[in-house]
C-alpha cells in the first residue's frame, strides 16, 4: 500500500454512507476506526521496514566498506531498492531524495579513500581546503536511476611557504616521466597544489567509475582541467568568459555551473565563489539575453498541429527524445527565468516555486510547470528502468504509438506548458522589459 493520503481518502469514499449514519453506536464507530488504523499501521510498518533496510543495507555498509567492489554493491543495492520503492509509490521527489542521500554518501566515502591513498603514496594530506561539488541533476538534486560524473573541484590558494619535499619529488618524477622540461628552480607552491589536485582528481574519477558513476561524455569532471582549479583560477575563468569572451570556459559551461551544489569539503569555498559568479553573470546583460534567447528557442517534440515530431529513420525511427525535446527545454527555461529574477535556487521545482512567490508567474503557470516536470521525469524513470539492463544509449527515446491516449495527452499538455512558458519569458524578459 503506497505511503500517501489516498489510503484515508479511499477508506472514506468506501465507507461514506456508514460514516454519516448518526445511529452508530460507540462499538461500531470503534470498529470502523480500528479497521482504518490497522490499514495505516500496515502501511507504516512497510515504510519503516524500507527505511531500516535502506539504512542497514546501503548507508551503514557504505561507511564500513573496505573495497571499491563493496561500494559498487552498495550502489547497485541502492538503485534496486529505490527502483522498487518507486514502482510501489510512484513519487518522483522520493527518488531524488533517496539518490541524493545514497550517492552523496558514496562520493564522500570515495573521496575519503582517495585522500588516504594520496597520503599513503607519499603525496601527503590535502594541502589546502577544497570543495567537491555536484553539477547537472546531481547539483539540482534531481537524480534518477542512471547517473554519471558531473563534478567540479575548487581549492584554496596555497601558502607562499608551501614547498614540501615529498610532493616536490613526486612532481619531478611525474614531469620527467612525461618528458617535460623542468626549470632548475622547480615548482612553486601553486604548481605543487595544482599537481596534487590533478592526481587527486584522476584517482577520484577512476574510483567513482569503478562504483557505478559513469564518466561524463561531455568531460564535466575535475579530471578535465576546465572543471578543476584554485579559487583564483575559477574567478579568472568567469572573468575571461563573461567579460572578454575568451579562455577555456565556454558559454555552455557557464550555464552548467549555475547548478553547482556542495558535496564534500569546505562549503564556504563554493558559497563565496557562487556569490561572485552569480553577481558577474547577472550584471552581464548581453550574456543573460543570449541565455534567455537560447532557452526560449529550444524546441519541444510537438508539431504545429499537436502531434509528435519523431525520428524519420535509424534505430530510433518513430520515436522522439524526451530528454532533449521535453525535459531539457523545461529545465533551461526555468533556470534562466530564475536567474534573471535574482533567484539562485538550484532545484527546478524550488525555482518554479520561487518564481511564483515573487509573482513572476501566476498560480496556474506554476501548477502547469510543476505537472510538466513530474510528467517528464516519470517517463524518464520508467524508460531508465526498462532499458537499464541493456545499458542502451537510447533510453531517453519514447515511441508515442506505444503510449495510451491518456499518457499521450499528458505528454502533450506538459510540452504545451513548456512552450507557453517559453513564450511568456520571451515576452516579459526579452521584449517586455530590459534585462
């Protein structure tokens, strides 16, 4: 029995006539209430069993895991358990919440293992404070059955006297092996700290992959220099891109960065940087206008006459990509509307709620966008469950003909809600008022 209020609603509906009977004796009233109580107790017991098993079979085992194989088993147990929970409950928010709890704990455990390995291999402890942050659905707290590595790392600038012999030796060995010419003065403090976190990030990427976090196909990992650096490095990237339109950061990287969420380390490092970043971003009217324009131009899968635009050939013939043509336009449009309005929430639903609270959107639009979010994520979760065993890259594709009339109409309504929102922000934030 799902853990929701439908239990009470169904019971009242089934017993409506007898409940209203004014001639019921206390024994009959007791019997009715006891029957409801037994039903509730059964449901509550099922929930308590799930929470207990989730803690004992996943969370506690993560803490005690001695190997990557054990951690991978914990991850697989978490996915299987959350999948079963969803099929019983069909609550998207619980899926997000449970995966955040389990995967954050996995990442923290893995990074702790990497710290220990670095020390044992002669690199030493982390030379400065750092913050490991999640991006994408991990950053927005919107994870589902399938995940990959979308992360960044920011670390403090080193002390000017930071020149440990052990790390200098490691650095020299590494660069000689790469056949890179080394100056006789050797590395300075900044070079040594950069080197430490480069090795740290390599190890982290390998170990995350080993426990079930696939490498990001777009390279959004600290393994990639673009997503790794000191506080000064990160500020320079933002300054180069937003002020001078140059450097290693691209416009898409800027959009991705808006979802960053702390996972392990000194959260103040990310908070301080994000405050600087959001200020620079929202002050740049030209860049914000371009971002809004890109958000309103993202197409949905709907045709002009309300049909679905599907692939004409290939392995996905007669299907459409619900991620690219439904979910992504919603996420981007809500993100951009929130940023323009000075809303710095990471989570999409919280962004929608904040837009309503600030009276940027009306109540009906808030409801339509929220329903659209749940619709898209529901279809994505079901597709991931169906195709996960095949490890297919096509799990985001849906075939409309395989859906019933009600499901097709639900998808149409969700896409129409996104298109209406895109039109609204185009009128109000591009043409209706200056950015």
